[in-house]
């Protein structure tokens, strides 16, 4: 049974299949009865909760408060901002009736034709419209600003090709929506929240990211600028891992949200929105995991340390448990989530395999012989290396190991990205190298036409115009026209 648990398709053979198998075998999620939707299982949700808790603390440290807005949005709201409705129209799920009734022919229930809504309702694909309709009631004077609000919610966008966590019809996320008195304040907010996302990705997820601005073609529908963090997965593909949008006054104008400024003159409000979703779970999985299963950074692992006793009889278990109990208590006192798995319905070998697949960062195994010798076997999940240490001082040792694992995972991911990031100057070389799974820094003439041609011919997109990096002018690799700087291309999820 333990061998079956770890019998994964190798990443080098079929990366996509490996990912799908891992999500299921690590007990993170499974397909639901609703096409394109998933069931997030308790272990998977526990990881999301740790992400949510940390991000929520970071948002509140920057002055934001949580609120909640309706799931259903009147169809007319989406019509008010032209770019916004065009961007989401094909993904919207529409509610047309408000009641069911028993089928007169006895075939269960049917939609009651007499219960047709006067105006259809849209299941939120994002909440800008319903929120800005609400802000109209909240904002009258510059004294009412800024509004710094976030909501944790679900959204729904029809997706034809789905993959658990990476792209599903329904997903969980947070969406911040802020209102400001000045353009400068709003732009500063959008950049600040992008840095919060970068901080979280790098220091908690151990995922290195590149910050930058999206091209006009890749902007959020209705935004003046979209800022992004882009991460590289192990196969060299990019994953957009968080976005922050400077919305200008577009939504304020669409919903007539004005305020009296300090000169007692009416002015439209300036806006931002920003969000990350359960897609971060996919980033976490694909950045760190291996052919043996999930690998989790300790800061986000639901179980950071697991202790497995190895015993022959009840008396042996009692002796081990008596020795382990104060160790468990000390771990918890130090803020480490620890599980002592003394369940008698699974053999130690199965437990080892199960916790390895689930990515528990550190495993301790202790038997009766270990008690006699005052030792314990320690295994790190990131390296799969086992070593024997003295029981005395084991908590201090493991705490250091957890810190080292966190840093090691980041370094390993960064080395992978640096190894796979190249600069090219010719379109022929670009087309050759993009097949190898790399990030490419190349010159582009700034036109949508050239951007679309590259996408059509190579399946690569401009991931962002990096904030940092080579800003030396050059010529576009495709057209030979002047280019202000290199931009980041990659194939993506």
C-alpha cells in the first residue's frame, strides 16, 4: 500500500500528469460533481488557511479591513464599464430564475417559468461593479477617504480547460478594493500591495517572483495599469501569482462616485483592486514538489513535524509516549505544529510514505532501541536525508532544521529560475529557446500586433515588463523597430 501511495508519474515523463496525481494522492483536492469545480479536502484547505491567515495579517498591518459583498451582481452593473464587461462577458454564469417547482410529469424538479427575474443576475467573476455601486453611498467628502477594504470570497468564471487549483471555474481568493482622493495615492497603494504579495510569495511560500507591469494587451479589464508577480515553475513555465491594478477613475465614473475635495470641488474617486487566489496552491506544489510527492515550506505546512513511534507491543508504545509527550509539548510551546502519530491502524512504513507524499517538512522516528540509546531518527522532506540525533536538545535542532528547509527551498527555486532565464536578440533564437522551458528577456517594439504575432507563433506571452533588469534600449527581435528595454517572455499556465 505504501508503494502504491508513492507510485507517481515522473515529472520528466509527464509533468502535467505528475501534478494531477500529486494533488489527489497528497489529499489536497478532488474533482467534484460540477464540471470544472473542485472539492478542496481538509489537508489542502489547511494549507490555504495558513496562507489566508498570514496574508490577512499583512493586509491589516497595512491598514486594510475585511468586509463582504454580494455573490450576485445585477447584469446592468457589468454594462457600465465597457472594457470590464468585454473582458469578462464570455466567462459569466447567469441566474435567470428564482424558483424551482415539482415537474408535473413526476420527473423531479424543473425551473418555474413564472419565476423569471426582471433582470438577470451574474455570479461574481470579480466584484468591482457591485463594490463601486456600494461606495457611492459611502463616499461624499475627502474626509471619507481613503477606503481600504478587502474581502475573502469565492468567484466563478466559466473555464473550458480546468486543472485543480491552477484554473477552475469556481475558486477562492481575496480581492482588495480601495478608494483614494488622489491619483498619486492610488498608484502608491497598487504598488504597495504588489510588494506585500512579493513578500508573502518569497518569505512564506519560498517562491521567488519577478515584479513588473503588464503590457496593455495583458491588463486587467478596466484598469489603467496592472502590476504582477510572476513565478517560474519547475518545468520553466510561468505562473501569474498575484496582481494589483491601478483602476484610475474608470469605475468611479461608471458608477458616478464623486467626493468634495479640499477646495470644496466635486471630483471622481481614484481606485485600485488587487487579489491572489487558490492558484497560489498550484504555485506552491509546482515550485517545490518532487517525484515522491509534495514538498512544503515549513511556514505554510499544516504539520511541520510528525513523530512516528515504532514499537512491538503496548508496553513499548507507553514507554515511547512517555518520552515523547514533553517533546511534543515543547514543540507546541515554541509555536511548531507537531503531530504524534501513535494510531495503531497503520504500520510505520505506511505512515512514513503518507507523510512523505503530504510534504511534512520533518519526520522523527523513535523506537524502543532509540529510547535505550537516547537517540531519534530525523528525516528532512526536502532532501530525504536521514540522520540520528540525541533526544536531548532535539527541539532546538529541529527548529533550526525548519529554518534551513525554508531558506533552502527558496534558494533551490531561485537557482532553477536563474538557470532557465536567458536573453536573446533574434526571433529565430527566441523560437528555438522557448521550446526548452525558459524565461526569455528580449526586445519588443511595444505594439499589440507584434505581441499577438509572437503569441500565435510561439505560444509565449509577455509576462511583464520587469521593474528591475536590463533597461538598455535596443531593437525589437521581430520587427527591428526601436525598443525601450527588454521584457519578460514565457509560456505560462
